[in-house]
C-alpha cells in the first residue's frame, strides 16, 4: 500500500548521503523485535538505539544531514542525523517511519521521527522511551501555527504539493512581490508563499500541524517529571533510578530534559549520582536538575 511504498521501502529520508544500511540494520534489530508488536518494537528501538549504534547528539558535526556511515564512524549527529538513524532502524524491520520538522518561533529548528503503528502516526525521539510527549510538546505550544513557517511538516517519498524545508540544503530567492525582507534565518515568521527555495535534492512534504495541535491538547492533561544532569553547564547522559527502575538521562540542549509520566500525589524515590531523594509530585510539571553534583527540585 501507499504507506509501505512511502515510508518503508525508500532508501533515503532527506538529503543525506545514501549508504547501504538496510541489511546491516535488519540483522541488528530483527532479533529484538521479531516477537514484539509493532508498537513495542518501535518504542524499544527508540529507547535503546543508542546502545546499538553508539551515536550521541552533537552540534559539532560537518553537516546536519549525515548519512549512516559517517554518523556511526564519528559517533556524533545532530537531531537531524539521529532522526535519520532511527528512521532507518524502524524501516529495516518494516515499521513505517518518516521525518518531521519545524522552525521554532524564537529561532532554530528541530527534526524528530514519526512511526506508524496502532493505525496512526506517533512522535518518537532518538534514545527516548515515550511517544507523543516530551520537552518538545511544551515548546510547540508557543508556536503560531497560523504562520506557514511555524507549522509542522513531515517528509513524503511520493510527490505532494509541498516541499520539506531543509535550511542546510537550499538557497533562498526573494519573490517578485516583496522588495525588502530579512533573511530567512533572522525572521522565522515569514510565509513559504513569499519565497522560492532551491534545493540540491527536493523532498516532498505533508502538513501535519493539525495532528500536533491535538497532541498538544492531550499532553496538557498529563503530569510530568523532567530530570537533567549537568556538569559545567553541559547536560550529560547518566544512569538514574526512579523507584529502582533505571533510566538514562539525555545529553544535549539545556532544555531537552529526560521525561517520565507521573501522577499527582505520587511519591518517588530518585537516585542521581549516589544521592537519594524522595520527590512528592504536587504539581503538573516537576523538574529535577543535578548541577555539578547538587540536586535542585
């Protein structure tokens, strides 16, 4: 069907170098997914992929859209490169997957993964164990979705009327209707319709904003515990324990914290770097930061 042709069979995601990835990833991930449901398989791969590939987040890379070979040889990738790896891993075991992207209202951009199971698309992130949730949902709430450049778009291998925006792989040309404007990287509120983008490789897109508005409304009814471990103002990937269950925090951006779904009134025993603290969940969002060994709630 169209989903298989569009989101399983394709051998590339966006503008990355095309490597011979499918057989290698199939042999790596089929043993751990062959007896799991598609949902359990997708969540397991998303949570544990870092253990298998040994690739971590970094903005100090050659280009954002690294291919598999370069990401795995350097052990580093941006959110775009990490998303490419997760999409390949999912596609290798016949789980439909595609890339989603957004340009933030307050500057910068982000890419993540969508996987299709349980008859609908779900948002996943590299090395995270939750679906349709996380730090990004709170940031999506600040978007002005009436502006074209602030909407959520997902990739499509099959032709559509939209083009997936890739800031690293395009040239911007001013339209004839506008005489003077700021460059696109300084003003993220401009409309796609006002400009012409020229890409070295053109990737089609689908507007997924409406579904993310629904995810935002659902997320508002959830309670969350965010945890981050920092050393000299850099977030580090560290093993922690919440009620004796081990988790791995994230490395990367300051606001990109590891998240656990919790219940109001719940008491949790949290262990971070040999420090044990009891946390009473009394509000919708609770944040724990360990800054150079000092725990703050």
